[in-house]
C-alpha cells in the first residue's frame, strides 16, 4: 500500500474506530493520548466519521472537578447489517446494528436449495426484517452470508458446498445483483469467529480458536487478529479430520470424518441405534438435562473424541483461548467437560481455556459480522 495522505487518513480512521470498539466512549484528548496521533489529526478523523454518522458524541458526565470532556462513541444504532446463515432446509435471518445486536429475527424455510432459490428467499426476507424492526432499507450498510463449505471471501466464490451441491458459484456477486447491497460471504464457522473477534471473547486476544459443534464440526483460527483461511480457503475443517479409518459415511463423501462420529447427527443416531426408538433433538436435550446415563455416555464419547483432535490443533497453533459455539453448547458440561479433559491429556505445552459463548442467534449474528467488520477495516472490500 502506497503511503500517501489518503492512505494515512484511512489508517487513522481504522485506528480510531477500533479503539472506540475496544474501549467504548472516550474523549478526543484520550484518543490522541492512546493512539499517538496529534489532536488535529484526531479532530479531523472524528469530524469525518460524524459526517458519515459512524460516530456520535455522548453525554458528558460531570465530576468533582467540573464538566468532563465530551466522549465520542461508535454510532452503532444508526446503521444496519443483515446476516443469513444457510442451513440444509432453512435460513437463520437477522437484522442487527453495527454491534451485531439483533433488532429482528426470523427463520425462513427453503424449498429450493439451488442458488436461485436461496437468493430469492434471502431477498424476500429483507423487507420482513426491516418491517419487524421499523427500520428503512437505506440504513443497511451490508449483508453477510455464512455458507457451510469452502468459501473464498475475497472473490465471493463458493468453491464447494457439499451440503448444497454447489461448486465454483459466485454467490456474493449473484446476491448483490439481486438486492443491490454490498455482500460479504464466508464459511459459517469463520463468520462465528469474526463475531467473536469484533465483539466477543476474541476481542481481547490476537490468537484464538473458535470451535463450533452442531450439524458439523469446525475450528476457525484467528492468527494475529485475522481469520486464517489457508492456501485454498480450506483451513479449519477439523470436522473432516479422519477420526475412524473406514468409518461412517460423511456428507463430504469420505468415510470416518470426525463430524460423522461426533457431531449432533451422530449423537441422535447413536441414541436411536442403542435404544431402538426414534428421538428428536429436543427429546435428546431433555434426556441430557435429566442426567440420563445413556445420553451422558454418548456425549462423553463424542466430547472425548473431539478433545483428542482439538489437542492436536492446540499443539500446532498454540491459541490463547478457545471459544466454543454451535447448537451442541446447549448440552453444557456433559459435552464441554470431556472435551476439556481429553484435550488437557494430550496437549504438549500450553493449556488454553475453553469458553462457551453461544446464544440461539449466534450463527446469523456471525454472518452479519462479515458485513460490520468492513466498518473497522477499510481494506476489506465486499465479496460481491
């Protein structure tokens, strides 16, 4: 990047926005002190950001020494982001502010899993979400879409998604053409990690991992504050490590993958095969809450298997902390404790803390974070 005045202003802008994101409301004088920028440079950047309604002055608090300087804060509530998490037969949809705080939520059923059907479903939900929140389309800054599979976020290309049968699909471009809003896309676990990096546990860590356990298993890596995508956008696919040679068939077409032997579908299949009766996810979760021995045994086995492979990840990448998300977090210590115990048995040197951080809207909020992160990094162009 060439070092000219425009670049310098952009860097200062990013510096101040991220300072406010991490520290909350502070005065212009504090900004100058903390960033090393001159008071004039801070004043210039803040003025520009106020023109764009990206920052706002909050109410000054009076103290014993008189009125304090006016604090400046990010104007989270003035702008909107949309997040869409694609599932096999549904889409989790959310409208958020810039802090990914949900303002409207809905789940949309998907009858047509071709790209055209998914895009039309997304387009149809946008006015519904806006109406639910009482907001306007002109307030939208961008759309984020998380897709299970191998995604190139720089080009907006879905390289492959076995769950939908997509290959080399320019999804971001197609959606942007349909809705006329900037679009960012990434793998669903990476999107969860982005949300953690911006506003969750990862905010205080430069190097961390985001483990997600649900219909699949993934482990996104954040290295020096950036998602590590790998050479072919396939990093973090922990669920496709071979855990049982010649084992169960995975949705990817291979046999013995970790997710085929430890993700939620396996848990329910195990319950059914060992009891002879069909069980729903809600019934299984209820059995866990009631401390049913069989349910706890299944979770212990799955947790131990995950923990064994998680230890290898720790030995390779040495994260400061591991954030655990995904629907399976609902099972609490019955799953998390055996993951932690087995991981600790096999780690070589470091023993990172496992922190569960999950609410039902986390998948879609992660997708929205793909759009909101562009506010804090001017170099991150839309995927489409």
